[in-house]
């Protein structure tokens, strides 16, 4: 290995003798049971002070120096490892020993490197009043009852001699310093592997952390609860929720660089696999976070899209979800700027052809065009079915409301249907149509719709616009809300706002407060006293509780003259057609009489 290849860092301003001294460090050997030898620590500090820059060594468990790192006066940039290690709680098999020009303790960035790289140990050596001193830190098993995979254990201002010599029979190290090192690190790794296995066995799904940025206010708890429910629906195990109060997310790193670094260390401590951000990430934020971690990073919209993809059963539902995913992900499919593109041709555009990124974007656009054409065809089919229902004069009653309010359960109870109804968000995705027959040959079409949610992603609104048009054309809406939910009023306001966006703000509606069986009797009585008109308390699991609601539907649609009964409506239309024909005949006769008179 040449002098330059043995050193990581900027060596352009070094003297030849200094470069050779750095290269010789690569040839040094450390006793396997020591963190670093006293002679090597002394030479490393002398050279670091001569250069006025920090130096670091990656040392493997055999005591061989794998890498020499040259930093500046305050920090070092560590090289990447060619091999990946650290799965299942295992450590990297490498320790980092670095110099500090002043007697500072280990920094937050160095703790982050320890956790991120899963090093055997990280140590900072410096000269103190008692000679060479060392600050060391290792990962450690978590405290009992903690959901962490590891914690960080430190030894501060430890004399180097405690880490570089064998102990006498009556000597003991403070805070169980790692001596002899080989036995210590093997025992530590075994404990970490056991802690990782135990934590993963206790997990019920993908381990994730939620990152929230908000301005504060009363709706923060509701947002957190909703995110947890979205995760529960997908089987995600939420380990922790990190909140940051600020006017808006950092435009580059979402949380800010320092906070993000702390979060990534914490994610490693918890063995987290997924980061979920709220509010939505911009493409630049997603790239910036991904550059700093190998963890998967998504936002709230991606989470909802995944739930929709999981629950879509019909062909048009699957197509709508795929189209929404493509529309949302297209802005994230970017490279390093337009200068990297070869699509334009001309100067700077000639070469071997499209990049893989450009091919992916072109295929995504082609797929998006194809999906739009297929959905347009399906939309025409739905329009035809709606036209048939209008011609038959059968009134349409649409069930709307916040997600998981009990809409599908209410439909099943009223109609005897078997629509999937679960205690999950967006359990029902595909609209379901069922008929109810009333006395005197009266019929109603009952339509179950997808649930609404706060800040419904625009990509979903656009993809499901054809399906949601059914709501705007309904004769009556049943607005279902969970009466036991603390955020009921906010949910109702969200549904009202979305109905307005869909053009259904003027459609008559009945308020249905569901899950009243979860309220205490006194609380239910109080709610009933303050309830407004056209409000009905039901338990969607109890058919008897829905009778007043059924009567209200019948009263609203027929007794109040909203629509006519189908049989009588058809007879009335026939009478109207016959009367119109008679009028036309009389008009023609009168015209003939006038012609003869003239």
C-alpha cells in the first residue's frame, strides 16, 4: 500500500516526512488484549500535535491498524467500511482510537459514530495533568425493562495505564473498564446479541419511530394517536415518538442536523428499521435523511398509500391506488440535476443513452398514462350504472364519515351484508352498494364509502375522485361519527370540509353518532340532551338501536317529498307522457282548422 492509499483525509499540505510518519502508523501492531499500547498512544499524540490536526486509527481485534484517518483541528471524517457487520447485535470487530488536541470529552458526533458503525469501542486520547489520559465508550446492554437494544457506557479521564497493562491480583478497575480487551468485547457482543434477539422476539412487527414537527396546540395528541393507529393498521411496532416544536420542518433535514443526528443514534439504540415523518417530506428532505442513514424513511402520505394498497380488493380500487402511488412518488425520482439528463440531446446530451433513473421515470410516466386510460373506461361504466339507478328513481343514501367510525358495521347491520369491518383505519376501501326494501315497495340504495382522514393526501383525492362522485349525487348522507372518540368534533369538521371539496356540501344529511354502547349511561344522556336535530345515537352492532335511524331515512325520503316511491313515480311519468302527447295532438288539429279557414 502506498503512502497516500494508507491515509484517509487531506494530505495535500503535508511534508514528505509527515506523510511517511502517517504511513508508518499503518504498520504498527497493538497487543490484542489492549485498547492501544502506551508507545503507540504517545507517538500518535506527538504527531497529532505536530500537525495541529486530529488523528485516528481503526484497529481490528488482532491488534492490526486497518486505517489511518487524518482530520482537522476539531473533527474527523471517517471512511466507509467495505463490509457490513452489526446484524443481530454483532459489533463491527474494529475499534477507533482518536486524538484530541485539547482535554475535551467524547463528542456527540463520536457517540453517533460508535452507535452507527457499531464499533467495538471508541476512545479519545489526550494529554492531561497526570500524563496521557483516555476517554472511552462502548455500547452496553440496555437496562432491564427498556425497549432499547443497547445503551452507551463511558470511562472518563481514565489513566491510559489502566487500559494498557495486565492487572495485579488485588487490583480492580473503576466502572469495569475493558481490560483485558479481547475477553471484554466478546462478552459484550454476546450480551448485545442476546438483547437484540429478545427485543425482536417481543416486537409484533416492523420496529419504527415517528418523527413529528408541529407548532403545538390542542391537536398534537390527536395527530400522534392517529399516526399510531395508522401504524397499528399496517402491523408496525412504534418504539418511540420524537416531537419537535418549531414553525415548520427544516427545509433540508426535517428536524435540523443536530436533532436528526441524535434521532439516528436513538434509532440504532432501539434497533429501529423505519422512520415515519409527519408532516409530508419534500424530495430534498427525503434524500438528505437517506444520505445519513440506511434506515427506510417514509412520511404519513406514504403510510396511508401503503394501507390503501393493502386493503384494495377490486380491480378499479387497485388501479386507483397504484395511480395515486405513482403520482406521489414521481417527484422523488430525481437525480443530480438536469445536467445529468441525456433526454434533450445536443451538446452535453450525447452518450450511451438513458440513465437507469431516466428509464424508470419514463416507465412510470407510461404506466401512469395507461392507468388513467383504464380508469377513465371504468369511470364510464360507473356513470352508466348511476344513470340506470336515476332512471329507476331509486334514492341513494351514502354513508360517510371519518375512518374507523363504524360505517361498514352499520351497513352490515342494516342490510345483512358481509362487508369486511375491522377495528382498523381504512379497512373498507372499495365502495359497496346494497339495497334496502321498505314497506309499500319502497327501495333505497345504501352506499358505503372510503373513510376520510385529516389532510387526506391530494394524490388519493385525485385518484379516487370518480369513486367519491357518488357522494355528491346522493339523495341523503348518513354522517357517521364515533361518539366515544375525544376528537369527534375535529373528525366531524374534517368530514364537512372534505364533503365541501367534493361538491356535496349541500346534500341533506343525518348525523349518526355510533358506538354509544361505549358511553356510561349518564354520559350518553348528557350527549342526547345537547344533540341537535336529525342526530341519532346507535350502536352499529345492535340492530334494534338503528330502528329510529331507519324510520328517519324513510321519513326524509318519502314523507318529506324528497323522492317518490318507484311504482308511483313510474306511473306518474307515464301519465305525464300521455298528457304531453294529447296536448301535441290538439295543437296539430287546431293548426289544421286555421289553415282551412284561411
